[in-house]
């Protein structure tokens, strides 16, 4: 099946079973200081799994764009990717183990509604218990799985392995169901049960593996088992059962509302339908792979070239989604990760013998491959091409400069300086050093790199606090202007306009908002006039802490999909004679949930004779427009 086939069948399957399909959250979490990227299907839904009601109900399903930067070094084998889609379904206090495992098994094996996989090729793992915390084994899931396999005429023997090390020694033992300890089959945000703090929730999980039938590679252990890394088995789905809460005395109690969280790797599921363990042979890579073969004159199947092919295919797919999402190559946070993906792709293109620009041409294939599911990627095709061409030209110069500096260093090669100063890849430095008989101290380089990355992460935590790059005076002005702009857009375009993302720096503000059509010059001028008029009126900005429900009743704007506590800050702009402690919400020009900070009066936005100006209005994705504006 194609990726689109697998995705559509999954969402249709769970829609028929009472689930509401929700859209994918952005690959870059909006206003989340804890992480640079959305790295799992669960991540955007954690607040609801912890008890907050979801506006779409108790049964949800989606396909979530995800990116894991920590997997960059793993890319090159047949199954690791940095960017991927995670199919997910959730029960928020609704159904539990029996329904979840039965539906999942039906989706995987049904030819009519699902993927039609051979049940003989499916193996499952369950929780073996945890002596340290006193948690019992998940015998309920074992019995459910035995029944499901029995219906297919398959005897499902339970093999109690406990650890991967035990699996490497004991092997399959004609088993179908395998139990492992908390390290493999338990979920909580804190890890294993003994590490969970008081009040934390967690529970056992059950993973499904597809057997591709490859011969076992003894480099990974004497015997094979589902969690072996030899490549025979690949995990295609995991059902997490959030069932317990940690008590103050260290014991565990049952949650009154138990949750289910399922995540299934879309690319891996598509590979399973083809009975081919190489995820880079699924359809979304076909066009890009063909271009690389044409330009390099090499075959993807060439053992000496396949790793380079896979790295380029993975990295350029991820880079295309990042660029279309508004990230630009740079030296810190998400921008640093994007630049690294692009530069690694250039180096691997060199390895394939491609010395001229090729990245933009390869990336075009992904816009077409995802045109239906993620049209915003194709919509930004020109931008993606421009950025990749610019970055490739720049880095090819960087390679020349880096090689020149490396020559000057002689035997005293400083890989960290070459990387941070010239952008010269550490692995390339190590390769050249090896050719000269010089051994790099990779551990020392790694320590320096980790310190460098830690500084970047620390900067990221501040960069994305409240959606602001910083709390500088001009940035705060733009934050207040953002509120005025949103209200003005609603006045000109209609009340259906709502914020769908923001990014505010000291140089400009950016807002993504829901609207189907391109704004006309007349509409843009009208919005600008409204904002400048409110700046001239010198309206006070007042913060009020109030109950979330009361704020919602007042019609206060709040970010789509965002989670708010019971007590929230509401910022009102105007009326002109309003004062602190006496907000008149019904007379306010703008009313929004917001963490601040803001100026005290709109006249501060016009300081020095500045005026609000929209400098760009464009499509961000399907049904979403983007405005960039300045005070000049």
C-alpha cells in the first residue's frame, strides 16, 4: 500500500468506531519551552491524558508529524528516520484494553478495512511486572492477545523474557507473546515505576512487531527475539494503558478514568504491507530516490551507496517540512538542526559523486508526495527551493574553507572549532584525520559538543517562552501589536478568524490565522488603519487574573489547541478611560488569554513616530494565512 492508503484506512477505521479525527499539530510546538520539535504523537495530547477534557470528545485519532533530532546519527539503516508520521488513537476515560487490542489487531489483519497483514507475521510484547515497585505483570493483555490469535487459528504461547539480554540468550522458544520488564513495556513521563513521583500517572504497554523473516545476525546476540536489533523484527505499534497513579507512600492506585494511547509508525506500517523492511522503498521516497540515482549514476541497491541515499532522502524530507513550517537554517535551536540536516545531505551527495547542486531538485519530490495530506509543503515549493539552493551554495564554499583550515592544523586537528566556526562536519574531519593517520579524541569532541548543545537548548527555552524571542522593549511592543492585529483581522475578515500560531522577535511579528483566501490590498490597508487608529487612541492595557470558564464566557480569544490552567491571565485593551483593577471587558477593543508581557498603553507602540505596517501576507498551509508586520 501507499503511505496515503495506510493513513486513510487507519483514520477511516477509527472514525467508524466513534473517534474524532483531529489535525496534526505543527512540527514545531507553538509556545512550548520544553522542546524544540514535536517528537511523538502523544506529545500534543499529554494535557488531555493527564485529565483535561478535550473539546473533540473522549475518542480521538490522528496522524501526527514528528521529528526526533536524537536519531540523526542512526539514519542510514533500513528503518531509522528523523521525520516520520505517527498514527494515533486515544481513549480519554472511555474504552480500555479489550477494545484497543481487538481493534488494533483487526486493523492490522483485516483485508476489507485494514492492512491485511498475515497474522502469522505478528508478534506482541507485554509488561512482565516490576519487583522493585511491586507492580504485577499485565496478565489481562496476555489473555486478550491469546484469544485474538486463537480466532486466527494461531496458538499464542507466552514466553517470559524479562530483559533483552535474557532474550538474546533464550531466543524465541516458539513464542508469540513475549513479556519484558518496565524498561521496555512500561510508560510514564518519569520512566520506570520506581522513578515516578507522587501523583504521576503511568501504566503498562503492549507492542506489536512485524516479522520480516530476515536471517538473524549474531552480532546482536546469540538468539533472536522481538526486541532484537538485528532487523528481523520491527515494531509497528504500541498501545499504552495509563492505568495507575503513584501514591505518597510509594504504592500505586487505580486511576478513576483510565486512558489508552496508541502510536503506530506510518512508514513502518507501509513497509509491512509490502513485506519489505526498508522504509526508504515506500512510495513517498520514489521520486526523490529516482532523481538521486539519475544524478549520481549509481543504484540505490549498491551496498557502497545505500547509506548515503538513505541519509539524503531522510534529511531532505525533514528539511522540506521544516522549511515549509517557517524554520530557516541558522546556528541555534531548530535552525541549527535544519542546517545540520542540509549540510549532511550535501556531504553524502559528494560521497555519491554529485558535485553540483542537487538538493532542491530532490526535495521537489516530497511536495508532490505529500500534496494531499500536507499541502502546505507544496505551497512553499519556491521558498524551499530558494533556501536549499542558497544553503547548498554556501556550504560548498564552507567545505572549501574548512578543508583549507584543516590543512593549516596539520596533526593538531581541532574538530570542534572546525565544526562550530566553519560548519565543517565532525564526521568528515574524522574521516580526513584517519586518512592522515591522526586519531581524533571523539569523546573530548563530544563533551564540547554537548556543552555547545546545552547552551543552544538553554537559549531555546527562552526563545520560545510565551512565543517571544526575548523580553526586550521592542519585542514586548510587537507582542501588544499582535493583539491589536488579531482583533483587526476579525473586524475586516470576519469573526471566524482565529490565531493558529505566532512568532515574535524584536524585528517583526508573525501571526498565522485561519482564513481561506488571499487578502486584498484594500483589506490589508483597512487592517493597518484599524491598528494604527488604536495606537493613536492611547488605549490602556490591563491584566486581570480570572477563572478560565468566566474568561471563555466573555469571549476572550485563546490559542487553538492550547492548554490553560483554571486561573488565567486575561489582557484587555481599552476602553480609553479604563484603569487597573477596574477593567470593562464589554467595552474593551481586544480581550485575550495571554501570559504577557505587554506595554501599558498602546501609545507606546507609536513612540518615535512609528506606524504599524504589514510587510507580507501569504499562505502558510491549507486554510491558514500568514502575516508578517513591523512598526516603522
